[in-house]
């Protein structure tokens, strides 16, 4: 089989094709012929040395992949040959609260990733692919979609019909958050620095559009759009540089779901206290959450938004394409 791996530290250009014998599943394992993988900003952070505790040299990147079971190890009954499956981001986080040990089993970081023609998975670390999705579409779900789902539906105050949601930008997590929020009957405010991307967001159901390049005080625009009340949920993907305005844009008692670290800056904590806002860190999710999300995706026939599909041999170009943040939705690498 062929796989992609870095041969040097902090060198994206060192990503190259390698060959290895076909892996044979042991007890409790299955071998999946990978059909597709999707990329996340985390992949770029790891190879550029900006992700704490992870080294790129020798790493097979990619945390999100889907394919077909082609071999089953002894004592494994959860899957059979021919089943279409999608991998989980944390191989050992099956349910319940997240534990520090789960970090030791994160695909494309602390364990080898999915940019390979074949990969062994623990049988418990897979979920069934929704039947209406292709491998390319299913490969977008493990990180971006599940993060958005966890933010909106797995927190202390889950999203309900009629709530308002602020979605920042048009990357993978944000677009999934827009789709899930609309499927749940919520009102969505979308921000971007691109009018063209905002219009694409409107086509997906966004109710209010804010160009933050033209309106730097976008939190005030959010308050105006909600009659001064603020939103129930903020899907916060920027980090310290945007978090202050996200707190400002939230209603009293609202939820700010902290996901991204794209910007730098400092935080004044008093508004959190005065507005009794909950700021909640969200780091992907468990297999149980994934299965709940897939039930909604299947029931509503939701389709992930894919910006572009790259051939397997051009995965390096796909990673570089993330740098300009020009994409809308997800970038996918077709493997099989």
C-alpha cells in the first residue's frame, strides 16, 4: 500500500509518498481501504510546529477519513467486510466526558493519520457512514462536523428551535454549524470578510450577514440584528483576537463555544462575569456524539459543503491551499 508521511520536521514540502506491506488486522481490529480524507487547520499547525507536543517528522497526517472495511481481525463482530465506515478523531473516546488519555490516541497527531490507501483501526473507533454520503463527503465529518455538533447540541444548554446562533467565517466547522443550526430551526448570523462567501452562506440559510472587514465592530452589528439582546450561541473559531467581541455579542447567560485559535490577543474577563456568559472549550467529540450527529445527517439528508477535491498525489498542494483561507467549506483528498 501507499501512504503519505513527512520525512522532516516543520517542512510541508517533505510530505511524500511511501510504500509498505498491506497491514493485517489483529484481534479487535479492522483494515479499511480508505476512500477519502479531509483536511483541517490542525494539520497545518502540526507541520508548521505550532501545535504543542506534536512533531511532524515520520507522521502520516490527516485525522478525518472514510472508506470500506476489507478485512476483519479475530474476535471482531462490530463490522463485516464491505461495510462503509468513517474513523473517529479520538480512537478511544467512545462516550462520557473527555479524559487526558484520549489525547494519546488522536489521528494524524499522536497516532498515524488517514492519508494512506489502507489503515488498521480499532473496531470500536469507527462509525457507520450515512448511506447517502460518498466517501469524500463522509471524510469531512470526524473533526469539523462533530466539533460543530458538540458545540451546539452537547453542552449544558443545547440549541433549541428559535434560538439564535453567531457563526464566524466560512471554514469547515462554521459551515457545518450553519447547516446544523438551520436544521434545528435556529436563526443564524454569519460573518465573513468576503461578500461573495456571505452570499453563499445566505444560500445555505443564513438569516443575517455581516462583513467584518467593513464592520470592524461586528459585535455591535450582531446586537443590532438581535434587537440588542445578543445571540444564544456563538461558535467561536477565532480565539483570543475575536473572543472579546464574541462575549459582547452573546446574550446575558449565553453560550460561547471556544473552538479555534486562529488569532492572537488578550482577554478582559469582567464581561464574562457581568453577562454570566458561559465560555466552553470544545475539542471535537466522542463516538457516541458522532453517532447522534449521523442520525440527524441521515434523517435530514444533509450534505457537507466541499470546496475542492485533490488527488492523493497532490495532498501537499491541498495542505498548502489552506494557508490562504480562500476555501468555503472543506478541502478533501481522494485516496481510493
